[in-house]
């Protein structure tokens, strides 16, 4: 397996560092528009693991917005797999470039949605991933696999859904992804400061788009942002966090392969973050349409959302000043294989102190990066195989979760996941 | 009197329109960096009042940031008075240009403050107007007058303070400016939308700077933003509005000429606006320091606050979609001239429907513009005279308030003001 990793931002950097401890691949080409970022990642691997490990990594400059460039870099390095680790707006070009180069493809976020033109808070328009699923026959005909949504959420959450359907439930009422954290960032003086732990650009996209819900009878439909607020009790000391409906890939992926009456995604944004997002929307600062702004060099045109992102610290840099844990999980309700009503929360927790010490990577970013590496390893060993455009729930969940939880000393990733029984 | 009006934004435009109904001056030169804005104002006057009135108005291009340009335009038109109607950051250059040209000067906001370098929320640093008052001997020596802070607040509020001291009170415990409104802006569909009714740039400056308070024993001191919240009951149907301490010129002006034990300014921002300002600060979007932002033309440098201002509608343009009233007033507590404890609220209310119909100017902007025109008329007739740098309370309040309230048919401005007795 020869992997072209596109993007050496927070998640791309962590993917390379996690892969550095594994031996299922021949080469990882770490590529970025700014090649110095790719070089920094490989330098870290060399410093940490030595020249032999670093020899399985190369760097490349890439323009992810140009399918021809993506294909060309993939061909140059004879890539068998293209791993997309940049912002979702680059999905179409990387997706096309990989297919053109005859490589398999993985991403952690799917092609973007467009709201319904007249009724955005009731009906879906172009849905997340629609552009990718529309090309499934091309991928299938080429004998190639596009494994989409293979981060933590979407990704691990979808693996949990398949596991619950195969092993825990005879009938599923609801698959409800619930994501929450108790992360705190402090400034030099020790005061708590507001810094999103994930790309604010992507967070705005997710949270201000109309949330999508799937129901067996109604199909996919939308609601206004921040709908159906609930306080969810997260495990391992995180505690209660206010969660709201958010547009997320799982709702588009799970119903394609897993039987359930309802699929939802709720994000534990917390009150402060919800207020920040509402205010940005109120002021039009979430907009991606450039506006004219005065500057010392005369009038310029910038998108307000890009300014918001630029004004905040890069989430990849806040790890050293952050404490706490993040939890990714799936609440499943329905009837157990024993015929009894059942409610379980399947989850994985990532602790920032540990990820910083082991990987110099903050926990939200690291938890996202872990899952595509496991998936790549299963594809390399042949335990997972497929063609066309597929979600994580199209594959058997058992070998994924087994490899993930198996201790490092036994050749696994040493990352336990849990099933918490919440049945009344 | 020949007036160089610097700035044809909302307030400058309204000053010219109000002046067009008066005959105390020979010429008003409406100037702006964008001369088409000045032309629009004069075109409106011509359409509304005819060629004879418009003949007393001229237009000019001006760079308000350059004192030499301001002086040169003032000399070219033989201006006797320079009326500053642009953002307070241009105060130093217009102030210097007027003195160099041998003209008297008026403004509606004073030179900006700088917070105390180490203890900003307790001690003052450079205070509002300090730079201007430091030059009073120059103005005095030149025999010229700089009348500073002569809008509505500061301006009318300071006139009220002098009036209360001269006519209503023997001893004043507190001069408390209280400003509030019940303005609502709707979009085309009739839904309420968030649009500040005054320059967001200036509002951020006022509201996020440490509020300043004056006390007889302590002198000037500061507090954290949004301190001492109170719900103030505004008259004429506006009702209760949450008010907080805000840095404002009155607190710096009133103690120089009026005896009082305490001087405060509280702004009826309302909960939503306070939340918006807090959030902008939390995200660093109030900053005036340029940051690097990507754009379609490559990286550019813009100040986040300029982006916030550019993303919102120009407050001068929202008049047609706005309803409600704004109230500027001064709550005075102390001992009446009769020796009995007394509490009165002196105020003036401006109704948007009326200002739009009469002047095509929204009410907050129009109310600001009214007062410098009255002051210019008193200076033209010689009822007010002075030299050096003076605030409105340095002049006799009675002729101002009389001319303001006198019916239009009798040669006044037809703008009644009120004294509401709130004594227990």
C-alpha cells in the first residue's frame, strides 16, 4: 500500500504520526499546499522514531483544488490510496483526482450540502455526499473503492452503528450520534479562553446549515439550526453537556446500510459555543461570500468566515494549553437480540494529556485521525474490501473494533471502546 | 458664517438637511472623501427646497486624515467654522487643520482614549478629549473656539447638565446620562433583524473600552465593561431597557464646568446587543489591528472590526425599515433650589417615522445632527461666544433649550424637551 496523504494540517499530521507506529504500508507521501508543513510532520517522525521509520515517508507540494494536480502527484508516487485530510470544500477535486489516477480514496468529511432553495428548514436540498454517491457507478466500473466519512464522526460512529445492528439489536428505533467534551483552553495567565477545538470554518458549516434527520417513513428532512436541545450525560467524568441537532454525515450514511427507524446527530456544543455561532450568524459573519472591506492597502474583498477563522488561534496549536477529554459515541435504542427493550451508548474517549504526550497532537484532532489509519490497515490486510462509493457501515465492524481495542503489545492500537448499558 | 462640514455620512447628511431650513449662515461646504456622497446630500436639498436654498451649499472632496488638506479646503472656501462629522479617529487631523486655517471648530465626539497600560479596569489612561484639552492654550492664544462634544450625547446631555445646575438644583448628587430606545428593524419579509442604529465601529469603541466614572473624591476612574447594569424606565412608550456603564464624553466634560458629586453614563444597549459585543470581544473581532486573511486575490491584511462594520448594513440606510423612538436624557439627583431632595429626568425623544418623513434621515442619526446646528446658530447670532477648547456646558443652556423648543412658526426648531419629575 502506497498512500498519498493530502493535507498536513492537524488531522493529516496526526494520521502520519499514528501510521508511523504501524507497518502495513510501504510509503506515505505527506503532501500540502505549504510543503513546509508536510516536512515538519516527517521531521517529527524522524526525531521520534528514527531514520528507518522516516524512510517510509516522503513529502510533496500539492494543490488540492486541482484534480489534475492531485492525479499527477498520485501517479508520480504510484499511490494505491489517496487519503483526503483537508477541508471538505476540496472533496470534489481530490475525489476526481484519485479516480483519474486509478487509486482508492478515503475521506473524513463528505462533499458539501446546499440548502433547499425555498424551504431550507424543512426539506433537504443537495445533501452531504450526494455528489460522491452520484459517481458510485464510475468507481464501481473502475474497480476502485471510495471509503467516505472514515474519521471519528463520521467514521467510528458508523462502525458502531453496524456493530449494534449485527451484534446487539434485533430492531433499532434510533441511531443517535452524541458527541461531547469537557475541554478547557487557558491563556498564559491561566484564565479560560474561548478557542474552538476543531476548525471554526467547518464548525460553522456544520452548525449553521439546516440539521438533517432521517426517519423510516419521512426519509431525510431538515429542521432549523440548534433544534431539539437536550442535555446528554457523557461518561468518564465529562458529565452533562447541552447537545443540539447538527448537519452531519452519519445521518446520510447509516440509513444506506443499517436498518433503523430514525437517525440523528447531536453535537455537544455547550451554551457558550451555541451563543457564539448564533451571534456570528446574526451579524452575517458566517458568510463565505466575499465583502468589500477597507484596509491600509485600499479596499479588499474577504469572506467574513475566513476572517473569523483567522482571528482565532489554529486549533492544531492549542494542545499544550488544553485539558480535558472528548467523547465520540452512538446512543442506540431499540429491541435487543434477546427481545428486550434496550438502550446502549457505544463510545470512545480521547484524553488530551495523553495524546499530547504521545503524539504532540490535541485529542479532538488525534481521535479523528486514528480511525482512517485503522481502516487503511484493514484494507491493506484484505480484512476489508469493496468497490464503489461506500460508507464505514458497509464493512464488518468486528475486525475494526477488535484491532482498535487490542493492546499495542499484541499488535493492536490499544484504544479501548465501550458499551454502556443505559436500559431503563 | 461659512461652514466647512467634514463628512457626508448619516450625521453629516442630516446636519446639512437641518441647516437647509435655517438662514443663519452664508455657506455650507459639504465635504467627503467620496464626493458623490456630498453631492447626494446637496441634490436632496435642491429637490426638497429648490435652487435658492441649494445655492448656499457647495461640495468638496476632502481627506479628513490629513490636517494640511483640511486646512487647505477650509481656506479655499474661507470657512469660519469647521464642523467635524466623521469618525472620532479623525478628530486630531480635523482639529489641527481647523486651527491652522484660523477657523472655529465643532465636533460630536472627542479625541480617543487609551486604556491604562497595566490597570485598565480601575485607572484611566489617556482619557477621551485629553489630546484636545491639552491644546486649549493654543486655541485661546489664536482667539479661536473649539466647541467639543456638541452632538446629542455628548451635546444636548451636557446642555441639560448646565441647565439643571443653573435652574433646578442647589446641590447635585449625580448627573447620570441615560440613553435608550425601542427601535426595531425589519427585513423585507417583516422579520426583526439585528442592525445597530449607530456606527458599530464607534459603538464597539465606546462599549468595550473601560467605562469611566467621575466622583468628587476619587476623580476619574474606570470599571470593567458593562458594569453596574440597571433597568431604566424610559418615557413616551419606550419603557424599560437594560443600561450599563459605557465610556462616554459627558463624564469627562461635565465635571469641568458643573458641580456634582458623581457623573456617569449608562447606555441602554439591551441584552441582545450586550451579548453581541461580548461575543465579538471573546472572538477578537473587536480588534483594530490588521490580521492576515486569505482571499481570492491572495493573502490580505484587514482589521476584524472593519470587517464587522462592513458585514452589517450602513446604519444611515436602515431608516425606511425601522420603527420606534430613541430617547436622550439626563437623570439628575440632588437637592432642588427649594432645598428639597429632587430627582428629575431631562430628555428629548426622536421618532423615526417623523425624521424619515421630514428628512429621510433615521432618528438616532438625526437627533445627533440637530444639536450642532442649533449651536452653530447661537454662535452665528452671538448668543454663544467663547475661546479655547470648551464643552457645551461652558455656555448658557437657556437660549439653546429655548431655541430648540420654540415652534417652527416662531423661528425655532420645534423640538420640545421635557423635565420629568421622578422625586420620591
